[in-house]
C-alpha cells in the first residue's frame, strides 16, 4: 500500500473514531427525589436524553453533577445549561462530586449553586487542533460562545479567561475554595 493511501486510511479511521466518540450518550441519570444525579461524559447526544429526562420528571429541582470528566461537545453543554437555567433549576455538588472541564460549565447554569466541602472542580484551556484557547486573541471568534455563556451564567466572563490560563488543554487545575468564591461559582 502506498504511503498516501495509508495516510488517508489513518485519517479516515481517526475521523471515524472522533465522530463515533461523540455519537453515543455516555452520561447516566439517576433520580433521587427532587434531585437528578448526572455521571459520565457529555456528548452531542446527551442534551436530548437529558431534556427528555427532565420532561419526564417534573419533580426535579436540583441537578447534581457527580462524576463527570467533561464534554466532547461544548454546544451540548450550552444546550443543557440553557435547559437548567430556563427551568429555574439549582445545581449542587456533593462532597464526593468530581467534575471537570465542560461539566464545570454545566454546573454554572444553576439558578442557585452550592458546593459541599470536598467536591472537586477541575478546569483547563480548550484546544481546537490549531492551538490552545489561550493562544487566540481575546477578540477572536473562537472565544465568543464561551464568553457569552459564561457571562449569561455568572454575569461576568472573568472565570472563562481564568480557565484558559489555569492549565493547558492536556492538563487540569483543581479550583481552590478562594477561586470558587472569587469567581462567584457558588450563590450561597
């Protein structure tokens, strides 16, 4: 097989894996009275299942991100966040909650946001194949969605800019209690 054909095959497999990776909902939902406990990774399929679960369970008042490594689709996070915010739902992290990246952005959507001592929130920059989010100028269109979402949820975009500098896309920065308070991640 020629080198060019091998490279095209490798690229096709890589793209196929990336598409397949986002084509399955990997988040689980457990109901606990008025609480909906979420675990797993957010993909492009997650919002439809999440919104259906909310529609089927009108008693839910609090979303509890529990064990969530993040997301592979930021638009999915935005859709879920909008559903949380427009329904007036709260978000809460238990002492055992561990959420990272896009799951932290989902947590921000809560009308009221509470965090039990011991919860872990990890953030980092994003990367798009062309570079780190932190390498783009502040006015770049690549920032617009994240800036708008963070402003809508927190009233300021300062937390978004912090996450870009906190750790590279292949790293993680665990937020301190001071950072959580300084950026207004909790409401009470």
